[in-house]
């Protein structure tokens, strides 16, 4: 199976930027669609962005469109999330996820999950 480890989270002021990285091991991610989810206490898990196997299809939640960019490097077995112009509402634990089906990820389902990385945006 594939293991996923997120990094790059931290504390940043509103308007700042962070870049999250998901490092996969055990299996190549070339066979998987990848996604970034986030979870805030008391709220449903939200799909932030998703990308298909070769990057031909990309999805962004309306709340982050124009501010976040998802990218993948299959050779390095990584998926990144560049987050610009961060807002306090972006504060959450961010999770990397993988699934064989891009459209299943669009429905907020994935077979494999990372442990999460905390992003905190202060006002």
C-alpha cells in the first residue's frame, strides 16, 4: 500500500503563504488521483483541491479558487499545495489523500490518507 506524509504546515499571518508537500512511499503515485482535504473541529471534512493521475483534471473548492494551487511530480512521488493570501478561515488540519478514481475523490472519498499537518492563520 501507499503511505502518505504531509509537511509544510505552520503558523502564518493573514495574507501570507505556505506550501504543503505530500511525500508518498511504498507505491508510486502515478496510478492515483490525489487530493488535499482539510478538517476544522465541528465541521465536515472538506475537499480543498484534487488532481488526476497525469494532471489533466484539476478541482478547487470555490473558497480557495484563485489562491491555492495543487501540483504533482510523479517522478518525485510528491503532491504539493501552494497556498497564497491565506485567511483565518483557512485554519485547519490539512490531509493528503490518494485514490484510484478522481471522481470518487470529488465525492470526498479516498482509500489512502496521510496523518495531517496543522495550518494556523492569525488575523
